[in-house]
């Protein structure tokens, strides 16, 4: 008996001679379902359909809410561009003062949460104020500067709570005066 080896150098779109597809066998005939099995199958399909609709609907609704919160716009603020931007700037100053009054033995999260809490309620209207400033070049520039100030102050809160506060705590823990350290 002679055995022929399969072709090794088959071209890109050429097929080898030993891989013939077998003819498809016909599927066995389906058995008729009993009335109870038919109701169970219908119930399963209805359950899957309801489950899919509930979760697909919730997912679509949440996706819409997230996208509109991130990229959506708000109606222009009633305060207008100049007054709204001034209120945002006052809120930043108030938040800075609030942080400075209580700075000391707190961690970064507590410090940031206190700072961000003091920014409200003015900063919840930032998108409306931005809409009021749209198209007014000086107003847009001033708003960008106030936003930059807010995040610079937030960075300072982080730096102070992570870097300076531990050093201050260590220095407060020593009972020696700076004059005693020179001896």
C-alpha cells in the first residue's frame, strides 16, 4: 500500500487535496413538543426578552445621562457672564479661606473634600456661566483664568496636605526651639 504525503507547498489561495469537505448530513427530524414543553419554552423566551429589555433600557438611559453630563450644554446662566464669573472667583476665594482656617492634621482626601465643598453652590453652575460667556472673548478669557485659578488652588491644597502638613506636624512635635538646635 502506497501512502501519498500531503502537499506542503500549497499556494496562498490553493487548497490541499486531502481536505475534502464531507457532504452534510441531514438533521434528524424534530420531535413535536408537548403543550407543557411549548409553554415552558415560550416562558423562557419571554423571560429572556424582558430581562434583555430591562437591562438594555437601563444601560441606554445611563449612557444618555453620562454623555449629556459630560458633553451636554446648559442654558445660559441668568447671572450673565461677568456676574457669574465674579461669583465663581468669590467661591474660589471662600474655598481657599475655608481650607486655610482648618488646615493641619487632615489627610489629602479630607482637605480636598472640604475645599470642594466650599466651592458649592456656585461651581455647580459653571456650564451655564460658560454658556453665557460663549462668544464674548474677554468673558471667555476671564472664565478660563478663574477655572485655572480653581485648579491651581486645588493643587496647592493637595501639595500642602501631602507635603507641608507632615513637616509642620513633625516640627510641632519637637519641644526644642530653633535656638536650641544651634548649640
